[in-house]
C-alpha cells in the first residue's frame, strides 16, 4: 500500500498538531506545511524536520529572508500531495477549495467552515464509511465532535429522546493575546440554539438536541453540562457502559481529585502528552446522575486537540486506503497514544 | 399599625443591603445591626445613621476602642427587636437560633442554612402566606430564589414537565480577596444534582427539576442556562408573557447590546442603583427559544442583591403586619425601586 501524501495548509493551533500526528502514521507521508510569516511557531516544525512551503510566492521570500528554508510556494506545495488538510483560519476555506479542486487534490476542512462547503461533516465513529473516496469533507469543530462522541452511542441504540446541553466555552486559546477574550464576565451566544446543536445534526441527522452556550474567562478548554433524556430507564452502570463504549471517550472521577478543568489538564501534563493534549472526551463517571429517564453529567473537551485524531481518520477515509473505520480508529489511537482509561 | 422593629445580625454583603432596605420601609424600624470588627464596612452604617451593636461584649469593646459608637452587646441588640435577620456567615445560624428563640424573637435566616433549621424555606411569590405569624423561616439562596421565580409561574399553571438548569456560578463576591476563587479554570460541584434543584423543591414541593452547576472566574453574579420542558406547546409570546408575569422577573434583550453579564451590570450602574444592585431576575427575551414543548433561555442573577426584597417581604409575613403577599411585594418593590422593565 502506498503511503498517502499529506500536506497541511496552515500551521496554527490545529495545523501543527495534525502535522505531528501525520508523522506518527505508518501509512502516511507528510509532504510539508505552509506558513505565511516566519516566527517562533516554525521552530517546532524545524525541530521535527517538517518541510515548510510559503502560502504564496511573497511568503516564501519572507521565510527565506528570515533564514527559514522555503521548499516552494503554494503551487509547489499542493502539487506534491494527495490530501491537503486545510487548517487555515475559519472562513477562508471556500476560496481555498477552488484551488485544491483545481489541482485535483483531495481536501479536508475544519469546523470553522460551513457544512455546505463539502456536504460531508465528519466524525470518524459516525460516518467514516460515507467519506471513503470522497473529494473533500469537513471535520467538525471541537464541541460538535465531543457532542457526537457522547450522544452517538445513545442515538445508534435508539435510546435518546432528546439531548439538552449547556456549554461553558473557553474564551480564547492559550496562545491568543491578539484575540479578545472575556475578562471577569460571562458572554452569551447571539442565538439559541447555539450552532453546535444544529452542527451535530449535520453529522448525526436523527440527533434530537438543544444546545445553549456561554464563553467564560478560561483558556483550558470547554466544559459541557449535559442532560440526556432517554426513552427508557437505564441503570447508571448501563449508561456509563454505553458512554465508555464510544471511541475516544474516557471516564474520570471527581473523587480522584479532578474537581476542575485545570486538574484534568495537569493529569495530561503528568502523562507526558505533547502540549498536554487530551484527544479524548473525558466525562466524570462518579458524578454522573441517573434519575428516571434522565442522565446528567459533565464532560471536558480539549478544543486544541480533540479533532486531531478525527483528521487522521479522515485522511484514511478520503484516500480510500482503509475501508474499516474501526481499524483506522485503532491505528490512529495507537499511534497517538489515545487510551480508554487515564489510570 | 405599629412598626416592626428589625435588627440585622451580621453586616456583610447581605446584611448591609437588607439594613438599607429596611430603612426604606414605612412599616419597619431598623433597631440596628451587629458588628464584630471595626473596619471600613461600618463607614456606610455610620453614614446612614444605623446603630451598631457588638456581636458580643468583647466586640463592643473593640468597636469603642476604634471610635465606633457601640449601642450595646448582643443581648441589648436582640432585646429591642421583634424580628432579627440573621445575615451571619453560612452554618452558624443553628447556634444563633437557640439564642433568638431564648429571647422569643422571631428570626429570618439566609440560604446558607439548611431547610430543617426552620422548616420553612421562603420565596415571597410562592409561599408568603405560609410564613404569616411563624416564629422563624429561611429565605433561600440567590440561585434558588431565581429558580423559583422563573419556574413557579409554569408550575402554578400546571405547565412544567421538567426543568433542566445549568448554572454558571460566580467564583467569589466582588468584595472577597480572602476567599479562594477559581482563576482561569471552571470548577465542578461535588455532586449532580447540584444543591439548588433540591433546595428549590423545599419552596415548591411539586417542582420537577434537575440542576448542574459550575463555578467560573467571575464576580459579577450567576448566569443560568435553562431548559424548561413543558407538557404542552406554547408560543414564544405566551412563554414570555408567563415569565414576565412573575414578580421581580424582567425581560432584557441581546439586541440592545446586553451580550454579556457585565453589560447588564453596567445598565444597573447607569440606572443609579445602590451598589449597582439588581434585585430582579433578568432573562433575555429575544434569545429565548421555543421548540415544540421545549423552552430554552438565559437569565442573570445578582447574588448580592436578589434576596434583599425577599427578606423584606419575609419580615412583613413573619410579623403578621401584612396578610396579602401582593401588597407586601408591591410595597417592597416601590420602596426599593424594583421595576418590571429596565427601559
């Protein structure tokens, strides 16, 4: 089997993580990444031996003037790849797609783009097979990915009547100082339902869900407060088992001293994970509450990391190199170190 | 009608506000407040001509040494009052109640005490009549008061199947520097349901509710994300009308630029309110979403202020000076400046 040649267009919060994840895959080859500006963010690419291309001719000149070896401009970059990961800022994907299509290169977009751009919104465990051989797809955003992981096992089993989810969103990413994050206040979304609920339906069409979100002055990630109304009564043990059966969902416990977001992040740091990344969704098993047909629980979403394994699976699906979703998920999990338990 | 003689035991965040609210009531007389330590917090009592008593003999000495005129110790304080408001720190109420009962003084506790201390948990619009002539009662906490105000009109009309509420709690009060508030993280409660749901049932026994809460690094107050599942379909206009019919519930709009907690606080400052207090619960009318039998909306709770009018009504009820809840609520609202619209 030939290796899939992957290029990453954009080397920011998501792009750099996917690039490093691609390096860990036996069935993929990282052609390189694009950059617009020479700055500290490229140090890690250099350290990993990742080839750097300019986003255009001028960018290539800027890189070379700063002493960064530029392998070529966008045309050179895109010609050498089978699949391009578009990890550019939200909203520019539609312009980029025209270029990728022009070069007949398959493309994977991120959740900042609209569903309509590709017509296929992807979460590996839900619709991997729909993506096989496709020209392009969109990996949905961090929150939507997490919602799909926690609800799909219930939807699949015909158990979910309705999901009510309240999202406490991180204000900005840790790296951001130029973007405006809330300080000492809680910020509302401009509409109810917040976009994550409808977005999750682009992945799971028969998902019955209402989401409402606020942004809070934290950078560590998102915390979801989930109410699942089932259509039959299950025991807590049964509910926990269903959640645990979902790929990339891990049970944690408050009694172990994980009483806030930062302690779970500290555990990731203790585990030696790159950038303390948590690719899994973690839910609090001991706090999970079952009352009649209602299930209520907390789970944490590391927005910088959760979509990384989904992108890797998306590469396999879109390239057609692996037909079995479970095998792709397993390969991705093993290569990255994604686990089913943190203990 | 004789004026009710009111004493406030404790002059902190809640106590000082209730003291000033009592001063505004034509049917009440503020005997005085107690203090343990002479510091800046008493400046405002002095400015308003509020008499200060020591929490005990030693406290009285400390006050006098600092030049604060002490009117006597706890015994002098309690002997002169008909109704004492216990605004001491949470948990010491049970010891205090023994003292109040010993002096045959009626007592009103705050939400930090347990329901069992008095057997009557009070929200004016729900159970004012149950409180008439009672020896003691507990005004429930800020969050519980808000939950009662937003849900009771639906419960009363037999419309509520179940309320699912997610609470983003303020970390500490603005005045706190000694208490530990979360910084840059979201903190979980140690159980689901969080205590506010069961607590609201002590006021509204047939309330079907599930609450889950987190604490966030803000001091401005609480924000609730509410899902009400009704047992019949109502229009948005009907739902809004029901919410507006609830005393001390005010509709606000995102389109007016109130897009986060702090902007609503700024409006209270613009309105010239003492300490920017918002005694009302404010819900976002334009964002409120109705979908089938489900209603989803945001509302904000000013935890320092919301229980103040409830305490005033509780004084009237417990003293037996006003039998009609609506009249008491109206007197309290007029005296404080509580409105049905902020525009």
